């Protein structure tokens, strides 16, 4: 019985697969952070729209309170600054996500290269087994032929 196929770079392949999985987790973390920031920006935008509508709706009716108007204007400006900051952070986070995607693609290529090497080594191993099996079968056929199913002592080979 032939011994079992063993890929000698299996430990390296395992390490590369673990690296790829780690990179996948890191990318997922960064994507979640990007989504969180985008969600926060959307909420800020909605809050600004609501404050502006409330500001314009409240100033047209009743007595004008200058301090209230100044506070609302300040608050709207504050929200707009927060939104600008958040959009800046979103841009930075998008760059981080892109770098993580590139790292994941590189890790996946490294795994793929080793998997192709393993497949080729497995094919060579199988070819060697097939050749050895064929050689054994040929030897058995020759022995069977020589023992009695083939040449007799008095006959001459062709």
C-alpha cells in the first residue's frame, strides 16, 4: 500500500489561510466602522433639516425672541460643523477600507498560489501511483504468462 499524499507546504498554507481569515475580520471591522460613520452623517443631516424647518417655521409665527433665534442658529451651525467633520472622517475611513481590501486580496492570492501548488503536487503524486500500479500489473501479467499461461519449455519465442 502506498503512503498517503502529504503536501510539504501544508503548514505554510495553514498559516496563509489564517492570515486571510484575520484579514477578512479586519476588513469587516473597518466596513462596520464606515457604515456607522455614514449612519451618523445621515442622522446629522436629518437633524439639520429638521432644525432648519423648525427654525423657519417658528420665526414666522408669533413674537420674535432674538436669543432663541441666535441659539438655534448656533445649534444649526454646530450640527453643520459636526456633519463636515463626520464626512471628513468618512473619507478617511473609506481609504482605510480600501487598504484593508487590498491586503485581503493579497492574502487571498497567496493562499490561491499555494492551493495551486498543492493541486499540482497531488496530481504528480497520483500519476506516480498510477505508474507504479501499472508497473505492478505489467509484472503480474509477465509472471502469469511465464508460469504456464504463456511459453512452454519446447516452444521458441516469436
